[in-house]
């Protein structure tokens, strides 16, 4: 995921609110990045621009070498459906579909062949083999978020964008969910970008970016074993 000189403003041109100010950053494939910063620092805007859910005012965004900026909305929607997965704070499962049907949905929307055995296996991999035929309302918050992660993983996107994925969970459920995200990076080679204000959540990532007032003000990477004195 690459952002080049990305700027995003809201409101009138003569008195704009600057949400992102000249952000340039590259997130290597197969890594798990957390984006932190105070409320209003531009985290959601960063995620939306990086995921192609929102167009920056200026600058360019690339995923996997493909440009998300400057194209038309139809192509962008198609790109998102094929290559990008989302996990939200409030799970965003469709309430009338079972866990299994929710997992299969992005594949259906992308017009891809739906292999229900594969979808069941992905649900099993997040510990929900016994819950595949339950409705979201019959599941705990942690279980619902695990369904949402299974839904994101099942389509094997290049990148998963997660917006405060543990924000509505208790500590135990949060740890389960973070462990699953980490596992999908380690085993599935996924790239994950996660917005969080929780340092515990950020500690599961390989790298942390810090935003303040719409600017990238710092970054940290996980120390490697050799780096430990
Ligand atoms: P964070 O996710 O870190 O809380 P946001 O990206 O939501 O930050 O917001 C960054 C800035 O942009 C804030 O000043 C916010 O008020 C402003 N902003 C965000 N979305 C809109 C919008 N749709 N209209 C106007 N201002 C917005
Ligand atoms: P839009 O409505 O902006 O055109 P799409 O419906 O094409 O967006 O969705 C783009 C991507 O985001 C798809 O991969 C889709 O599965 C995912 N997505 C969008 N909204 C939701 C949601 N509420 N819950 C889960 N995934 C969603």
C-alpha cells in the first residue's frame, strides 16, 4: 500500500478542514501496520483514502502497484471487491444472513465462485465451526468479529483494512481477534492496515504509524531478536 503526497480536505475551498496533510508512506506487502493518533488526527481519513473508499483531494494511492486515485468509481468498486477486505468496529454483518452466508457474501458480490466448503473451513480456522449456521444476533461480539475476519480472509484479498476492530470488544475477545489478524499475516501473507487508539492492539502489529493534525509524525517497527542488546 503506497500513498504519495496525499492531502484530504473537507468543506469549503476558502476555509478547508485539513484532514490529511501531505502524507507519503509505503507499507510493505505481508506486513501488519497499526495507525495511531489522537481523535481527529486523520486516522479514519487515512484508512478510507488508502482503501479506495474515499478519494484524496490531491496525491496518489496505490495497492499492489495499481493506482486507486484518478480512476472512475466503477473501476474502483470492482478493484475493492476483488482485492480488498474490510473489518469494522461494529462488525457490520448482515443480520438476516447466517455466519456462513456472511462469509460467502464478498465472494458473491465479486462474482466469484462460492465454495461453501472453503467458507466453512475459514470459519473453522477462526474457531467458529459450530457457529456457521447461526445468525449474528445469536453470537457474542467477539464471535461476530471473528465472522467478520473470516469474511475478510475468505476472499483472499491483497490487503485487509481494519477500523478499530477491537473497539467494541472486551480484552479477551480483543486478544483473540488480534491473534487472528496476526496469524493471517504470518500464514496467509496478508497485508493488514489497522486503525486503533489501543496500544495493546498496536503491539500486535509489525509497525506503528503515528498521525497528528493530519501529518505523519513518526513510526516504530517491532524490534527484531538481533536488535535486542
Ligand atoms: P480520526 O479518525 O483520527 O479521529 P478523522 O480522519 O475522522 O480523524 O478526522 C480528521 C479531521 O477531519 C478532523 O478534524 C475531522 O473533524 C475532519 N473530518 C473528518 N471527516 C469529515 C467530514 N466528512 N466533513 C468534515 N470534516 C471531517
Ligand atoms: P460501495 O457501496 O462504496 O460501492 P461496495 O459495496 O462495493 O462499496 O463495497 C466495497 C468493499 O467493502 C467490498 O469488499 C465489500 O464487501 C466491503 N463492504 C462495504 N460495506 C460493507 C459492510 N457494511 N460490511 C462489510 N463489508 C462491506
